[in-house]
C-alpha cells in the first residue's frame, strides 16, 4: 500500500469511529480502577459495528533486513505471546506490508518496544512506507544490530526481542501469521529489577486501542498473577 493509500484508508477508519465517540460521550464519566471492590455488571448495548475492541495493546516496531540494495524495514505490529517456555510469539502481517515478503525471505526479525518519547518517530514509521524511502532516515530512529539474529534493531527501544520464525500460516483474506521463537532479549539498564521483573512504572511503554487508534501509556498496577493464592513467585 502506498503512503497515500494508507492515509486514505486510515481516514475511513476514523470516520467509522465517530459514532462510537458520540456513544462514549453519552456513556458517562470514566470508571476509576477499584481492584477487589464490588464488581459492577452495568447496562450493556450492542455497538453498530462488530470489531475487535480491546484496550491499549503494546504497539511494536518490527525490524527486518531489506532486499539486497534496498532499505531495511521498520514496520508497526501487534504481537501475542504463544508460549512462555520455550519463549514463542506470534505476529499477523498484512500481505501488502513490505515486511511480509522480507520476513518470508529472511526468517528473522526483531521486536523493538517503543516508549512515549518515541511516539512521533513511531507514527512516522506507521505513516511512511519503505517503498518511498528509508524509514530509519524518515523517523530519525537509530539503526543497531541484533546479537543473535541477522536483523537490524531500533537502538532507542528499551527492550529488543530477537525472533526466528518456525511456522508461517496464511490467513485469508490477506494476512500471514508468523510464529517465532524468541532467541534473545536485550534491555536498557534500569528497565528490569535484579530479579528480571519488568519495572513498568519506570518506563513509559504505550499501546494502541483497537477500534479507535489512540496511543496510551500503561495504567496503574492493579494486581499480579496468583494474587488470590497469596503468590508472587509465578512468572509467565
Ligand atoms: C498500533 C499499530 C499496530 C499495527 N499492527 C499491524 C499488524 O499487526 N500487522 C500489520 O500488517 N500492520 C500493522 N499496522 C500497520 C503497518 O505496520 C504500517 O502501516 C506499516 O508500517 C506500513 O509500512 P510499509 O508500507 O513499509 O509496509 C499497525 C499499525 C499501528 C499504528
């Protein structure tokens, strides 16, 4: 998809969302987190359009080698955890994205987690295409080199997850699902404590809402896995 075409389709998307904005305004004030408090059932309505509406999901900068003589690719993807041990992740990449063919060619890529002060560069990556230029130059992000896979990285990212594809599934009408093993994870000092726990409060990671395309940093911690069993030792 060219930059112009991508921008045009994004406009349609926003127009469709305006009805939801009006519904949001009618819905009433925001709800404060109340962990362990009285659970509310609330009045339920059906939205005019079905969609994968979910709260902010970390948006990620994927880097992969380019074609011989062409620019390396930075693309934006969502990801999901397939398995913790062995560490496996999945991404779904549209066939029109430059990254689709490049991941099939090289079989290796890096997921670079962005933070809030990278949000302008992040949007430039999303709104530009490697078909018209080098996205490292367009975004001002710094190209680095992965340690275990043959792929570029984004040096500003506090977390880099290096991946090797082990399965590829074509999903009609236009997506490819890549399942990949995580072979190395590198972090900036200060991102994790000495037990390897991610200190989300210290780093302004952000995600995008599915359905309305807004970027938010993460909210307050409201609990942990195993809290109902008084456990803090579980890692997943
Ligand atoms: C938050 C966010 C998540 C995205 N996730 C995906 C995704 O999972 N798969 C995909 O194919 N495109 C996704 N996109 C869109 C593209 O990655 C993006 O437009 C791409 O950088 C286009 O570059 P290209 O023309 O060089 O391929 C996402 C965009 C945003 C803003």
